[in-house]
C-alpha cells in the first residue's frame, strides 16, 4: 500500500470519492443477470430509492454528469414511458421492499414538465409503493427551472429538501464556469424555494473558477447565508475531460486550497458546522425524525437512465458517457428498452469482500461524519483497523482523532479528503478506472 504521506504533495485536489467503486470501473457483465436474482438475497427493509433525470436546460462548462442539454421532445416523452416500464419491471423483480429515502437527481429533475413530474410521483407512490409523503425526499433543481408551480407540486408530494445549484452569485464567475446566469434570477429562485414551505434548502457553490478572488468568494458566501439555507455545499472546481472547460486549454491560477479554507472558516463563523469536506449544515436547522437508513450498509435502487443501483455485492447502472453523442446514444437505447430488457442487468461491477470493506470505510469517513468501529465489526465480523491497517497512517499524520469507538477526520484530514479518497481505492479499481475509455 502506498504511503499517504508520499502522495500528499501540493495537490490537495486529486479526486472526488463520491461513490466507490467509481462508475468508470464498471464494465459489461459476461452474461446478463436476471434482476430478480440480483436482489433475491438482499435485505430490502430499508432501501434508498434514487431517480435520475438526464435533462438540463443547458450543458454547463464544468459538468460531467450524465445529462443532455435541451433535449428534443422526441427524447423526453419516450423517456417517461420507458421509465414507467422500468419501474414496473423493477417492482416485479424486487417484490416486497421498503423505501426509507427518496432522491430525485440529475441532470435537472425540475426540467421535466409539471404533468411529467406529477406522473413520476404517482408511479413512485402506487407502483414502487414508496410513500413520498412519509419519507425524507430530496429533489435537485437549477435556478431557471425552480418555478413556484413546480415547487408547490414538490411540496404537495412530500419533498423535504430542495437542492439548488447556484455555483456563484456573480455573472462574471458563472460565465467563467460556462454557465452564464443572472443573479436576480438566482435570488428569485431562492425566494421561491423559501416560500414553498419545503423544510430544507441546500445551495451548491463552486470555488476555484478563473477570476475568482477571496473577496468575490466572500460575496457569494454572504449572499447564500442571507437566505439561511439548512445546508451549503462547497464544491472545488474540477476541470474534467469532455466538458466545455476541459476542452479549452487555459492557464489556471489554482488557489482552491486558500478558497476552501476561507469558505470553511466563513461558514463556521456564521453558525454552520462542517459535516464533510463539502457539506456544511446550519446548526439552527431542526433535525427532523427520520426512518432508519444507514448509507454504508443499506442498498439503493436506481431508476432512470444514468442511475446506479447498489446491492451488497453488486453495483449496476446503464453505461456512462459525458460527450453529447455518447449520452444521446445511451438515452436512445434506454428509450427503446422493453419490459423484458429491464429485467436484465447488463453493466456494472461485482464487489469482492475487500471492495465492500473499502467502500464501507470510504463512505463512512468521507461521505458521513465518521467510521463507527462497532458498526463495522457487526457488519463484517472483523475489525476495520485489522482489515485496512493503512488507516493507522491517518492517526500517525494527525489527520484523524483517535476517539474510540470511531475514526473521524479532523480539520487537517477533512481538507485532504480528495487525497485520502483515491488513496483508499484498491489497485484493481484504479487500474479499471485508468483503462476506461470515456466517450
Ligand atoms: C446535479 S447538479 C445540481 C442541480 C442542477 N442541475 C444545477 O446545476 O443547478 C450537481 C452539483 O455538482 C457540482 N458540480 C458538478 N460538476 C462539478 C465540477 N466539475 N466541479 C465542481 N463542482 C461540480 C455543482 O455545484 C452542481 O450544482
Ligand atoms: S451542473 Fe446541473 S444544470 Fe449544469 S449540466 Fe450539470 S446537471 Fe445540468
């Protein structure tokens, strides 16, 4: 195992480990797997339901998510019909299943028309039997699509969290990101969310774009805090292949680390607490009682093209692309799928016991607040520090507090999250990711 110390260097932004194994390590399975068999042995008592809507009103220069901008009507309406076939096939394969969380993400779910959104909730409630009024649910949106009518519908259907991508409150900065956006429209959208009565609002901001200074960063942070959102996500800019920004070779003054520290200290001083490197939560926000769901242990059912699904030993999804042509082809294939096609799993990755353990640790310390040694032991029957002794280096380098029974990154560790994540990937996953040919 490579020593963490040897790879830290000056670059604190080596990769965002938002799920493990990364989808670029997925491959076609040798033989199609029946969906029913994939879920047969799983505990379905407390699952996460995720719906991916792969449409947006524009393709932002920084974004490598699975989505298509300005799709023709010929994409959208077959998509909803295909989604319905997938929902029915999935429910048939799962049988009795209990969903304790719902997230609708993308892309931009609020790009869908009101009737399509309404249909989506109808299918969730009646076919999937996910009670959207009773469970916590989160919906992603962009300022342009966050209309009062759509927010009212989401509230009526039980949405508890509205997450909006703002990125910056300055036109010059959103231009530099390849997402020109009028600040007054952003402010109107934030007010619409506030007025909707949806209990939680999250604002996404990006730091590190060309031309941004500590002063302009402070301006966006102040504007965000003025709306008192329950959560603020601070994303360091990553310029990725096949994106608008990635195709332009530009000299870039990378001062993300300074901006990160400034943003963190600013939010801490305004009554926010840090949950992960990116997540800041308003300490005044009420904690709502929620049904149990434990992210490293419980499974996820993904619906819609681009969504992933997680069982204990198998992760699967549709294929992945970023370029417009690649995304278009995958959406086209999805729209052509029959009910029988949806009963087969074609693409994904199997998780060996070692990968399951790595995933548990990565999710716990980077996406959650800490690794619970007891929970890990109950789940695997072994001790985390015996399975992954390299974790001791986090203590040796003073990046984590040794407070039995948990391992938690401290401030120095949190700012190195994007180094620690990739460091914990297995050699196999690293090799598969490097081999992946992105289209
Ligand atoms: C699904 S979008 C949010 C909702 C909506 N589509 C929008 O853009 O307003 C997810 C978030 O990921 C962040 N993000 C995506 N790609 C990024 C990148 N390359 N660098 C930094 N942040 C990124 C952005 O802050 C974005 O708001
Ligand atoms: S950042 Fe949001 S609106 Fe922009 S392309 Fe990505 S998903 Fe779509």
